């Protein structure tokens, strides 16, 4: 039986197991036609762990309470970490046709999508990843009734190759990414994600590591901040906002930043919605390296799929959606370099087929009951049989 350290795996006690496109300057974000490959080499933290061969995944991990860095925070926040899953029916329908086996929810959050996917088929198992300790504890609690069919692991999704190898997971039947920030993270002032409250600028998904938004905001030059807002948040007034921030430093709270942004943009821009929205979005993405890790994770997830397995990604802003579209398109064309409209002669081998033309949006009914789903965009693809996936 595989046993992970308590910092990496969280399970239930045994007695509870009953039941407008922009032109971007050159940057590491856009290194060429296959950015995931380049970024993967740069971000790999350690060599892959090669497990002993085993016939399937044994999800019965060593049942220990949350402990170690962030463990106490996770336990304390579990009961109140509630989140309404976006496009739930669409996600369940897309995974209904996959082979039975193991699913990966790479952003498990409060476990809403994961629970629905496990309920949809009694023969499925599911692994949930999240880097937020509070989400890990909440998902563990939410999935308790599924016993050894579910396991929740605290990790970044761009490390999925290593963690799945450590778990001894077989090729996956499906992978889900629900990107962005969850309702509990937005609604808790101390997390620093929202300009609706006065709170320290934190914005870290994992509060046990990395630079806070305050540290980043007060360390970058005016030019660096302007580029950050432009690349990540696509803010029209990036230079004006950056200049205002530098002039007012140190900036340490959410409301202080929101007021600076509002004062730096013309009144007409303020009438179209809060101008701080994209600045906060850009800071969050930078603090958590979101747009750098996402292409790596999507490429890795595609590589983990069994034939007929599916990848579903829900994104919430154009930067995320553009990155996802690029990786899925690259996999669907095999990275073909031939001119558009001509037969492929470069030897590219498609690895997936796209399941919908463009991105799907939430239904009018869902938007009426959950306005926060407004910006959601869903893309999906299905793994094809290739030499690397051909059954032995």
C-alpha cells in the first residue's frame, strides 16, 4: 500500500469510509509554438519518481490528520470552505463517455465537481489536487463518504507527473481543471484576493510559501509593474496605474490598492466596472505563477490520458483561455508546422481531438442563479490512440 507523508496526502479515518486578443512582446510566457515543452524543462523541480509496476491505483492512503506546514489552517477552514461548482452538468456529461478508471481533479477546491463525478459512476476512482490547504481539508471532508475511491493531495498541478508516479496511478480516464479563484477565497478578507474588503495583500493560493502580493507590488519597478498588468491583466491604463502605485509606496492593503487604481484611470473607465478587477487578477496570476504553470500542467495532463480519456478545462479570463486553447490546439494538430489549409507533410501526429468548436459558456439558467460564472469558458479534448498510448 502506498503511503504519502501527511503534508502530501489527506484521507478519512477508516470508521468514516462507509458510504480582445493582444500583441505580446517576447517573454517566457510565449517562447514559440510549443511553449509547454520549454517551460516544463525550466520548472521541473526534481526528476520523476518511477514507481514499482502495479496493476492499478490503490487509493487507500495512510489515514493521518492534516499536519505540517499549513495543516492547522486546513483543518480550521474545512467546515466553511463552500464553493458552487461552475458548469457542473456540462462537466459530468463530458466525462460520462470516458472509460471507467481513475479521474484527476487537478483543482479540487471544495470537492463539488469531484463529488458529482464519483456519484455519476460507482466504478470510478478520483484523485484531487489543490495547493490551498483549506481547500484540501474541505475536499477531504466532502469526499469522505466515498472512502478509498477518493484521495486528496496537496500539491501544485504542474507537478502532476511526479505525484501520479508516486501514487502509482495508471493512465487516466479524465482530467479536470477548474481554474481561477474560488468563492471562499474571494469572500475571506484575510486571503487578500478581493477589493471589496480592507485586508493585507496576500493572494497566495498556498500561504505557506512564496512571495505575497504586497512584497511583489513594492519590489517591482514601475516598468515591471506596467508590463505585469499588461501581460497578465490586459489593463489599458497599465503605465498610469504602475506610476501611481510607485508614487504611493508602500502599498499594503487591498482597499489602498483599489483606490490607487481607481484614481489613476479616467472617469469614463470607472463607469464600465471597477478598474481594479484586472489589476487584482494580474497580481494574483503573478503571485501564484498561474500562466507559467498552466501550459506545463495541460501538456502533462494530456500525456497522462488513456485512449478515449478526456481533458476538460474551465478558465475565467482571456489569458488562461488563450493558454489552454494553445496547448489543446497544439495537441490536436500534433504541433504541425505546415501552412494552414495544406496537407500535413511534417510528420506531426495528433494526440487529441477537440470536442467542441471554440469555448463553451455557462447557460442562461446557470448565470441567473450564479452570476460569478459569467466569465467561465470551457474547452475539452479526447485522447487519441497513438504509439505511446497503444495498448500492450
